[in-house]
C-alpha cells in the first residue's frame, strides 16, 4: 500500500484540506476540501474545522478518510493505514510579535528582519528614536496582545540601560496574550549579552524568558538565525499549546505544525533550489501581502501588514496615492469614484467585482499593492555596509560615519530574478490569466528574461509542510497540479522610442519557427503550445539591452500565454494627459489580451 498524506492549512477564516497520494504511478493531488475555521466562539477548538474540512475532502474524493471508531487517538488515521497527517496554521492571525530595539535603523530593523524570517506579523516596532513618550508606549504594549516579544539592542559590552528600560516597560504594561488565560507570554532576548543576567532577574517572574545570541553584536554584524529559531520553537511549544484545540491537533500530526507563511517560504526555497534560479514570490491577501525572495541561495521574507485587497484596501489607496492607481486604468474616471469603490470594499470586504469597471479598479489597486510590498521587501532584504577604512574614517565627519555604517544595500534586484510566482485571490482567480500576468509585470517591471507562474489554488502552504518530509513529492505535486505557467517575459532595459524597432525575436521548434520585430512602446504575445520545447533568441535594438548585453538565447516550454515581449521600456512612463494615458493603458491591455470575451 502506497503512502498518502492528508494536509490541512488552518487559516484565519477557512481550513483547507488536500489529499496527496499515488495515481497512475506518480504522486498527485487527489482532492481538496475546506470548511470554516473554528478557533473562535462558539467552538474554540480548531480540530472541529479540521474534521469538517476532511469530511468535505471525503466528498470530493469518494474515499473514507475519517476513523470514527471509539478510542481512536487520531480520527484522521485508520488503524493499519498508510495515511499520514500534516498541518500548517495561521488561525487567529498567525504568529504575532512585538519588537523592541534601540535605534529604528539599527537593532530594531535587524530584530524586525529576524521576526519576519520566522514567519511573524509585526504588531509594533518600538525604538528609542521612534518619538513616542513613555505613556504611549505602555498603551501600545497593553493593546498589542502579542504571541511573543522580541527584545534586541545594545552592542555586546555596551550599556545595559536600554534593556532594563524595556524590561520596566513590559513589567508596567503587563501585556495580555491572545490565547489562554494562564498563558505566560514568551520573551526572546537577543541583545547585549552583558545585560542578559539583569534581564533574567527583571523578567523571569512575569514572562517566559529565553536568552539567545545578540542579533546585532556590533554595528557591522548581524546574527539573525538564533533569534529566528527561538521564535519558531516558542511558537510551536508554547503559543500553540494555549491556542484553542492546538494541543489536540499537535497530537495528531506526524511533523511540526508550521506557521502558514513559513511553510510557503519553505516551498519557495525548494522551488528555487530545484531550478537553480533566483525567485521572487508574492502572496497578496485581504489584509496583508507577503513577499518572498531566494537570491543566490539566500532566503528573505517580508510582510506588508497594511497592504491587502479587502481589509487593507483603503491603506493601499492612501499609501500609493490615488494618481498612481488611476494610471493603470484604461478609461478616464474622477478620483473620488475610485475612492468610493475602494472604501465600499472596506465596508463589504468579502464582495467580489460585479462589473468590468470594478474589476479593472481592483486590479489597478492590486498592482499598486504589489509594487509597494516589493519596495518594502527590498528594504527588509538588505545587507550591512562594508566597514569604512581607517583613512576614510579620518576624512569623514562623525555623523556621516554613522550614516555610512548603517546604510543598507538591498539584496534583491529585479534584474537578478529568474522566476516570479504570484498567489492570492486577485491573481489566482483573475478571470483571464493575461490579467494576472499584466499585474505582475506592471508591479515588478522585470527586465531581461523572467518566467511567470501562478499558484492557481493556493496549495503552497500544504506542500511546504509536506516538503519537510518529502521535498521531491511536494515539488512534483506543485508543478503538476498547482502551478500555472504563464510563460516567459522578455523586457529590454532602457528608454524606448515608440514605433521604432526595439526587439528582434526568433522562435525555433521542431516543426519550424517564426521571426518578428517588436516596436518600442508595445507588448507582443507569441503563442506557444503548452508543453512544446522551443528555443528563443532575442536581440535588443536601438541602444536597448537585455541582461547587460544586446542578445539573449534560452530554451523554454510553452505556458498558457506564450512568450511575452514587453518593449515598453524601463521604467514605465505615462503621458501627463489623462486621456492619452488611458488610451495607452487600453492599448497595452488589448495587446496582452487582458480583457475581452469572458470579462464583461
């Protein structure tokens, strides 16, 4: 009997279950089911939602999966069966962390990166230079209701005053946990090692303290992994144990329950490693947008907690600015009509677009949410500067020395990205795949040769936890049953001249080929049959470049769209006149096939 896996993702509102097993000699997705999550009243036990989701899975597969015999330790496993059970969770809002540091741009920033890398959502980031008075900080701590508190700050051997100040604030505020009346909030201390004994004396009675290596021992050095590991371990062993029903759920699973974002990140890493490629992934939800990157083997994750398509739609409009949303629309419309539609979404966050105009406004807003989330991701995924030489230090003022020594360099450059993976309802459920492709291209503006794909049914959390045990199986199922390959996009860099030749394209395959010239200012889609292996050669014209050179040659297989030649130039430019801008955007949408039949 072959091994099968039931895998659930216990989300904030919905619990999703999948069955992975053997079919025609290979492992495939055998079925999906879902049910409302039951972490809150009246149930307050996540296992009810898990059972209901598996019942729905039984209906979709026609297989008996639940064991309802009395005395069964796990109702998802029949005695003697080969079924194993795994799960991820973001119920109740996922892992929520309150962060402290000395300076916003130094230890607080490093601590934020450590927490984000552990799969956390940041409730607040407090620092000495954040401008808040003591009473405001105490109120913020009391209102936060964190799962875990992370304290960083102070170089090893430095002053311990800051650490004691934070300890006093925590003892004064006495924050309450989200779950469990008798729950003691865990605190990870990753600051000045010389202050650790004082922190133990001050916090041990009221908090569950864990001391790890200083995450910023010097100005020029970061050590994030010990803090990340501690956050993850405390979340698994301490926080989940007090969440409604999680102790029971932990007794059922055959591997650690992973926070949903951490599971998605793990799957992104597996995918990037398999293809030996630099990868950028994005999951755009109703309240947050997660961005993942794997660049030269280095993994980074950021959470934009105020950028989403329903609960945070108003924040996107405010942060992006209404003019930046209007620029993606193929028609002229007063700004207040766009604002009215966006704020109506805040009142009714679960509604979907009912008209073509509503759909186009939503996708314009999504483009800006993706763009802004990527900007924030590049700030998070950054490296410390190279240490200033003694001679340079002598020639530079003290203030400039401090700025130079704390100025970070982003590790993510879109020109280095080989694959972009999009997920989330606005991308996965777009009426036409060309719409999803256009949102990704407009938001990230890839250059050179970049492959686009969509996670069509959001199985990456489930498969991410499966990859802990069976990475090859998880990748196999992902690429055959979950991924929708849109195709490669080729985008030359530089300033184009509209109407003048910008890119020469040659496509060769077993039955022949085709050649074409694409003009500046245009998008051209070359259809490729799905599964067909083709060889593509492109040459940038008119002083443009592709990956730093004038030519590129690569092999690929056809996606649902084909080869997308984007010759609009980088960065994209728009006419100042609203009518001309709308006409240009309409042309681009028509050229890529984003709207038309099926989108009315």
